[in-house]
């Protein structure tokens, strides 16, 4: 395989045959809207016929245009991730742009909705009105919304993932609609047969890429593929498959917001920083393995996860706590009544709460224990899904657990 196109074809073929995707047509992409508009309308018409027909009754032939206008406005104001998870408003009605897999199989309608999602893999997508010859090697879309872009390189042609990262930094304008931070594509991959890198925000020459590799011999890179496949095949065979990508969109991706205050002569200035967090491979792998084991074996087992400094411990804890709090086993029985997170870092309390709140916009899902045993006992007795406390409160936790156990006898 000496040409880049063969590498691209191999990825596309895998996603089509085993990844749950259908082939998209690059000609259907609208660079101005940064959408596949016909896909958006087809998904809504088939999956939500009643509100769609109501819109048609109100606007006639203009219904599609009206809906797309409403969608693009909410993508700009509320972010693509929010719209994917919560839908968007159009003339008083809420339309969903995606349906996610239910936590259990008890609701057949939820499973049918999830099956209605349209995932497309589209090659050589011309993304710019001002530079019509420029194209992305590959775009993955969910119901007409581009969520993943990929630039693919093959060392046999003299180019590697480094060249793909250079291309994103120097030849991909962040102002183009498809690249606008939070509004359209949520992650961008630079990939060659040996290594993969990703970023969630294009910022010209300042674009920062993180490695998306599995690691090899406790170091960087990827292990050799035992079946003679590409070293990076895990990216499209595991991570970007239909069910995996939808799971990442529903339960992993989140917007991390931090604020710093700087004192100047003019007063206090606040600087707000937003970072869209896409799980790195080791985080995704650890969380999913732990969830799978807990689902199969149930509670009462010990596990050890080792994280190096700066590798995203806080996010891994938040993702795992959220997943375990809603986990059901093969019999659709809830595995855990409550998940208790013990930390020795007080700053982690708020981080965890903020992260989990993005997945569960409900009061009482996460409770911080900063008082005493009675407060903890009440939280446990009332079935709060996730409880967060510092290690200093650990004696209260063990005491509260014993108290509840004695009452249950």
C-alpha cells in the first residue's frame, strides 16, 4: 500500500463493513451551513414525523429552510454538543438532532430511536466557499452534522501525521464554518498508519495536538499490529465505530470552563477559558474496561488504575463515576445504588460536579459531603447517585455505611 488513498480506502471500508456507517456523498455538503442539509432533514422527517408535519403545515415548502436556520442559530449559540444531547427549538417545538443508547433495554422505543441515527463516512469533503478546491480527507457525520474530521497521511508517500498536523495548523482556517470551535466538528484527527493525534480546537499555528496512541512498552507510540494491519487500526475499528462514537458524544465529551482573575491598575479582569475535552485512548480504554467488568461481575471487586501526572485523572474519575451510577446488568438491574468518590484534593470536588452536571442536568445527581456523618447517611439513604467527599471525611463514610447496614438487618 504505497499511496495515501489506499490508507484512506482501508479506513472507509472498515467503517462501512464493520463500523455501522453508510457512505456519504461529498457533493451533499453545504460549506456555508457546514452541514449535510438533506441528511438533517431526512433524519428529522423520519424520526420525528409529528413535529415535522406541524412545521410543514405552518411553513409549507419553506419548512426545511426554516428548520435549518433555527438549527444553525442554536449550534452557534448553544454549541453542537448541547444540540446533539438536548435538541434545538424551532417555532416552539423541540427537535432532536440525535438519539442516544438507553442505559437499559426496558424501553423498546428508546432503542428504536437510537437505531434511527444516520452515521455517514464521507471522503474528500470540500469545506470552503472561498477556497473551493480545498478538501478534508474524511468527515464523519451524525444525522447531517459533521462531528469528526480526519487528515490521513502515509509515510510511503513521504508524509506522516506530523504533516497532517501542519496542514491543520497552517492550511485550515479556524474561521471556516466547519472548524468553528464548539459549533460544528468536535474533534480533528491527524493520522498515519503508525500514529494518531487529535485536537478539539483549531487555532492556526497555536493549535495544540494530543497523542491518541495506545502506548508501547510504557512509552509513546503504538505496538505493532499482530495481524499485519495498520498500527492505528484501533482508531477506526474500536473508537470511531457507530456505537463507540455515539457513546463518546453522549457520555464523554464535555466543555471544561475555567476562570482566572488578574488584578490590574484598572481593576480586576476575568479571563474565561473553554476547553472541549475528548477522551484520550487510555482514558476511554480504562473507563470502558472497568464498566464492562462491573456490569459482568457486579459490586464487591477491587481495581487499580494507574495514571501519570497530567494524564487526566479528574476526567477519568468523573466519567467512571457517572457511568457506574447508571449502570445496569444483563438483567436490567441497577448494579450500584450510589457511587462514592473519595479524593484528597478539594479542588476536585467542583471539577467532578461540573463535569457530571454536563451529562445530567438534574438537581441532586451529585452531592458534596462537607459536614458530618449524618449528612452522609442521609445522602446514602436517599439514593443520591454520586457522592463526593475528601479523604478527611473517610471515617464518616465507613461509619455511615455500618449504620445503614445495621438498619438493613
